[in-house]
């Protein structure tokens, strides 16, 4: 039996990185996957890859900061699939890396609009669809930096802490609707986002990755599939008694 067979899943920021790995895994485990992203080319390429493997997916252009777009897309997905059982709020950006006192209001808001408001809007507009279904799951991608600090990326840290507590609060609000809400907290995962940080680092990509590897007791940074398997668990009925929790997948980073 496939672990999410016939579940209808929406993944934001699905075109690359953790979102892509999650889409491929869940589709392979029987889900109908709505690939949503602002990157149309990579999103459509991913749909083609999923369909070539004999699995089910369709692409929607989605700007998670635009409420009208969010509402429209979730309605279209429900019309296409018949229901939505799983939402993976994965879309996110790293934002500026400056000390707090040097960050502009515009830089702060640009990050918060994607990492916090986007999660809020997608949750807001998926809930009415989920209330018509059963055994639903919302999975919010936070970070180890929703749990601990690192003296960098202040808006990112603040946003991921917000996502952590949003998940707990929504878990309480919607428990009676049979909607579970959990957060996932990856350590450093070698995604395009982290690779971009490496390329822009003063020490260079190779030294950046070596330094990251050394921060994880397991000896190396993670791969997107490591997070995808955690999302698969929370999307499946295997986790039917899990809500309001934090799934930390970090190679031991936060065990220090």
C-alpha cells in the first residue's frame, strides 16, 4: 500500500529543493500533487518528470503573498482534484544577512511577506476546503533557526520562529476539524537556497560547505530527500496522533 495513496496534496515552492524532492516522493507514494511556485518553467518541468514516472501532478502559478492568487489557486485545485487533504507550506526565502540595526523596513517586510504571511494566507484559504474533508494535514516548513539562533539572518530567524508557533496554535484551533498541523525543522540542507548562500560567502563555496558539514554531529549537511521523508510521514495516516509538534531533521545540529 502506498503511504499517501489518493491523497490530494498542495506543495508551495515546489519547483526546486525540498519542495521538489517532496513532490517526487509523495507522487511516488500515490498522491495527486499540486505543484505550486512562481517559477513556471521549473514547475512545469517537474510535472512532466512526475507524469513520466506514471504518477499524478499538475502545476499552478502561485504567489503566496498575493491573497487573491492564493484563494483562486486553492479553489482551482479543489475543482481539479475534488478535495485537498494535505498542504505543505514550503515556500520561503533567506532574506538579507545584516545585523538587525542595519536592516531596512522594506527588507524586513519582503522576507516576512513570503515566510510568514505566505504561510498564513495558504493556511487561511486551505482550511475551508479541508473542513469538508477528513484526516487532513498541514505541514509548515520552519527551520532549526525557528528553534535556536546563529547571529545571522535576523528576519529569517524571526520568521521561522513565527511559523513554529503558528503551527502549534493552528493545531489547537483545528483539532476538532480533524486537521493536524505540524512544523518541520531542517538543519542545513544542500538546496539552491543554501548553495546561493555558499556562492556569496566571503570564504567561497567549498569552505562554506566544509564549515557547514562540521556543524552537524552526523558529519555532513542533509539532502532534500531527508526532509521529504519527514513530510511524507506527517502527510500520511501513520502520523494520525501527531499534531502541534516539531519534527527536527538536522543531523544533530540542535543537540549541542
